């Protein structure tokens, strides 16, 4: 356990690897989350704790008064007669005890309501923190399985652990207060009662702590398999997989994979929890022996006449409450310990720092319409991968130039686009806009000057207008530029009943599913509405028919006039009209020139072009 804590503290950059300090640091940070999510609820909870403690003492005192009153009446009674005054006294005591019990119920009901309100506030606050971090981290984290494990655990723990930690803290303090108030009472019977209670309860608590760490280690180890089972569940239930699942008859096989994984996880979890339950039973058994031993001693004292019947009732009540409070307090401590272990997953995630960031003092953005883009000796490998994807890549896109990037699958075209959009930074070498390294520019400002159509563009399950407007949310959604972009991209408005206001996709009621080519046109409109001086299009026409493709490239030539444009395509006939073609081969720039120059060169590009031309002859 210490080893894992040490590892985590280092990642968090906190507390010099000292587990105790790290635990305290996490506790403090968790409490601050809870406080920030709802200070009023937190204060209300604190007030209720104190009130509950006071009400319990008051209740036990009322019971003592009642017991003594009855005992007094029995002692003084002649022939079993009871005076009116004694009747009234006894009823008054019962009324007092009932009044206190009612107040206790009221305070408990208020506690449940406040607890729920606080739980909701903390959950929503934690989602906010998780979402902020998810948006801030680098793209590379999403392409890394280790990070996905972290994110999975953080998402699972964040909504409820902070609240549980605080409720455990409250439980510990609440029951601690109760125990203290009961302690004074029990000590008045005999000093040895408390040590007996403690000694009989502590072994159970230690066992629970031990099994909390076992459970935590198991959960961490099980994360990749848990994610695999969730993924298999997605394959079985999401529309994206529904067609292939049916055509290839994958249902039963996926079902059995999912079932196998769940069986394995369930059995392992049952083993861990069974051991914990056995340990808990042993611990509680010991405590029972202690408590009933004390009760036997109290019974003996009552028989010997050292304490009254009322006192016996009060001490027994006090003993029961102390036993329950001590049990709840120790349980709170072990839950705190366990939650603290699990919350470290959240802090591990929150501790992930993005590397692709703006510098502290960014340089002014060179005017993109008059500044070229220059790759200089760029070398790149993905952070979690050893393979070099781009090697010694140097080329320049002059301002306003329209350039095509071509090459075989996997030669690095999309990777190059990711670098150009600064989703990643080069491993070595530099990329310049004008004279400035992209890393010296403000990230948001630079990205704001790039309009991009990714190969794996998004299909937002929103209206067509919103789908396009997302490309430039600085505009009002009703801005005519949104309508113009839809028109320019030839997005399918006429075919849909509510035109541009139609809901798209099949996820929500009233949505209209589009063809892949139509979705691609929507993504293109999203890029166009940005009105960016630099345009990057990664296979923008891959799903379009030949006519749409021809039309699009022709239009782009006019619309992109004066804007630096990089276009990736496998359809060489469509891109030969561009100013220049860069042929990428195995992560290197192998050829660069106009279509005619490259054909004359007779290299890789000419070979590809020849192959494609044969099909059309
Ligand atoms: P292209 O767009 O030319 O088809 P890519 O740029 O997508 O090629 O991929 C280039 C190489 O980088 C391929 O070998 C691919 O396996 C690898 N690659 C792509 N994305 C990732 C990633 N996220 N992590 C690791 N390797 C990747």
C-alpha cells in the first residue's frame, strides 16, 4: 500500500512521498471540494451533528428520569396503589422523552434531506471539475490506454467519493461527540467500561483497514478488464456496431466475451468482499463479547443494590449507544481510509498536466493571410509509442498557396495535420507561422486561425444549424454566415423537412439520419463558417460522389482564394489543379512540385497517378 501511495504522491508532485502527509493533503483537498460545492449545506450538516449529540444525551437523561420515577413509585407503593401525582409525574417524564424523540426524528429527517442536497451539489461540482480537466488535457492522453484507465477510475470515483469522505468525516466526528458524551456517563459507573469497549472493538477495525487496501489494489488491477467489459457492452448496444454485429453474426460471441469477463470480475470481487465480511464478523463477535460482559457486570451491580433500576436502564442505554457510536466511528475511519485510497485516482487524473500549452508570454500572431507555414526538420513519434512516424520533414506552404498532401495509408499525413493544428508538438524540429515557432504563440489564438475538416469529423446529434455553428461559436447561431456556409458546402437542406433547423442523427426523437457523404458536407460547412485564413482538409471528399467532389474542389479553389490551404486526398485527378503537391513516403517528404513536374519526375506520385488513371480509361 505504501508503495502505491508513494508512486501517486510523486505524480501529484505533492508531499515529498510521505504517505501520511499525502493522505492529509488529499483529505484537505476533498473537504475543500465539498465546501466549495455548497458551503450552506456543509454548515447545516455541522449544526445537525451537534444537535444530534445533544438530543441523544437529553433522551437518555429523560429515560433515566422516567425509570427513577417508576422505581420511586414502586418502592413507595402500598397495596399496589399509585397516587395521581405519581401518575402525572410518570406521564410527564414519558411526554418529555417522547418530545425529545420527536426532535431526534425531525433532526434525522432534516439530515437526510440536507445530505441528499449536499450529495447532488458535490456530484455536479465534481462533474464540472472532471469536464474542465478532460477538455484541458492533451489529445495524446485520449490516445493512450494508461490514461483511459485513469480517466475511467476518476469518472467512477469523482461523483461520490468526496461526498462519502465528508460524510465519513462527519460520522467520525458525530459519533466521536456521542462517544465522549456517553463516556462521561459510563465512567460514572466504572472506569474500566471504556477500555473494555475499545479493546474489543479495535481488532475488527484493524481488519477492516487491511481489507480496504486489498479491495483497492484489486480494483486498480481490474480496471483494464472492467473497461474491456464496458467496451464489449458498447459493441453489443451501440448503433455504430449494430450493422456489422448483425451481418457478421457477432452477437453470441460478443455476449460470451462479455459474460466471461463479468464472471471473472464478479468472482474476484466476491472473494475480496467475502474475506472482508468474514473479518468484519470476527471483529464484531469480539465486540459483542465485550459489551455483554459489561452488561453482566451492570446486572450484578443492580442485583447487589449498588445502582438503581433507573440507572441500570440509563447505563445500558449509554452502553448500547457507545457501542453503536464506537462501531460507527471506527467504520467511518476505515471508510475514510478506503475512500482516501480511491480518491487518489481522481487526484492522479487532476494531476495530469497538458504539455501542449500557451507560453507564459506568447508572441503576437503573425498576420496569417500574409505568413507562410514552414516545417523544419520535423521528427515525430506519438508519446506512448516508440515508432518514428515523421522523419526530417521540411517544407513550406507559402501564404495563400493551395497544396495537396498525398501518399500511401499510414505514411503520416493525418499526423502532420495534427501537428499543424498543434494538437501535438514535434518531438524534434519546429513549425513556424511566418517567423514565429507555433509553440511561442497563444494556443487558442493560433487554433482560431485554422479551419480544419478532420478525417474522423464529429456527427453532433443536434440540429443542422447547430452542427455548423459549432465551427464558430463566437457567432450568433442565427448569423447569416451559418446559412451561407451550409449553402457553400452544398449541405442537404432541401431534402430535410425543417431544412437547416432539422434535427440530425438517430439518437434523439425527431432526428434525421444522413448518409456519410451528407455528414461530410455538414463537417465541411462547419469548417467554412470559421472563416479561417488557414484551411486544412483531411480527405474532405472521401465519402462524396465524383460530381460532388469535382464541384467541391472547384468551389474551394475560389472560396479559399488567398487562404493557405492544405488538402489531403487519395483522388489524384481531383487535386492535380492545386498549386503544388507534396508526396509523403514513409514519414518523409519524398517529392514536391506541381502535378506536371511530379509526373515528369516519374517517381512515386507519377506511379500512383498512373495506377489511378488506368481505372478510368
Ligand atoms: P495517414 O494519415 O497517412 O494514413 P497517419 O498519420 O494516420 O497516416 O498514421 C501514421 C502512422 O502513425 C501509422 O503507422 C499509424 O499506425 C501511427 N499512428 C497514427 N495515430 C497514432 C496514435 N494515436 N498513436 C500511435 N500511433 C499512431
